[in-house]
């Protein structure tokens, strides 16, 4: 008989204690950087056969990332050579949810807040911090900082990136504002504490801070998919490693923290998983699927 996930404890229980499957899992959601992707930023080679197996068994695999939708599609879509490709995503840290290629939810930041973030970043840069800002639209991301060091970091996550003279002139909906800190994002996030009273200020990596609508996070994105697909938390498995993944652990009973995860993620998860360098997501899913 499939086992039932135990209540979350700290530290997370070893994944090796899970009984071999198959378990009743219909939705698998995995963060990208530090979770599914290798330290080199690549999809593990053994993932693709596993993905075909999940597809054949009616299990939906969903990348959930701070990355842009265009970036995720370039990695997992049919244009990457994986037919038919993945077409369900929780992108931009949950501000954009796509199911079967169709946008089902967007959550935006209002123009006055966007202007405040732009101004704040400029003030901090003038004060000596080494920051770069990405204004994330639905189709394209925008930057005004154009040195190669910053652009190299931004292009890792934003496949469609446009350099503009002035971010204040960007038109259209803003999904989130992503601040790259070349030093320590977790420390610098305190500079945006006043914004946290009305918006989410999420540390999404060692060098990234995301400012988002208070109604947006990866957890809400998963809830939207669960409702649309008729899938329960007991049938959902999530994998993550950093603070922007925390909301996922409230909506899934099969929850895993990578061995390289932030301590708060390890405390929130029911189980540990091998690190991303050890292809931990693939190894755990092979046990869950049996």
C-alpha cells in the first residue's frame, strides 16, 4: 500500500525512508535553480525519460520558477526538441500561470509601486550598492543597466530581455520587479522592508530579490492548477531549495527540500532529497513512481 506523507518536522525526514511506489501522485512541481537543474544550470539528462514516463501515467510535471515564461519554454518546450514538450508552468514566481499553453492567471504590480522600486534601486546604487533591476512584463523583461556583468546574470533567467533608456517609460503590465544584488540579496532585502507592508518582497536566490503583488506566489499558482485539474494536496509533490519556494510547502503533502536547501526550506518540508548536483528530483520521483 502507498504510504501517507508524515507531518512536516525539522529537520526533514530522509527520502530513503519513503516506501517504494507507485504512490497516488498526479501533480509534480519543481523549482529550477538549485533544485531540478544541475549546478551548471542544465536539466539532468535522465530527466527526459522520466518526464515521458510521467506523461504516459497522466502525471503533470510543472516547472515552477522565478524565471521568465519564455525562458522556461526554451528549456522544456517542444522547440527544445522534446516532443511534445511541457506546456504547463508556474513562471515569474507565481505571477504567471500557464496550463496547456494557455495563460490561466496573471498577478501584476501597480504602476506606482513599480515606480517606487525603480527609484529605490537607483538610490541604493547611488549609495554604493551593486544592483541591477529587471522589470518583468508578460512577454518581455526590461533593463536599463547595460554592462555585460549584469546582463550575463539577467539573461540566465530572462530569455526575452530588452535594454531601454529609462525603466520609468516601460508600458504594459508588470508581473514583478527583480533586483539582482552582486553581494547579498538576503541582507539587501531589508532596504525594501517598507514595501513589504503592502507587497511581497521575496529573496529568490543568493543574489535575487523579487517584489510582487501580495496575492502572488508559487503556492497560489499551484492552487490554481490543482483546482483546474481536480488534484488534491495529497496527490501533489513539490521540490524546492530557496525562500521563494516556501509557499509551495503549504499546498502539497509530498514536500521535499533539496540537500542544498536554505534551512527554512528544510524546516518546512516533510522530506529531504539528494542535492541538485546528485539529480535529487529525478531520484526521488523514480522512487515515488515505483
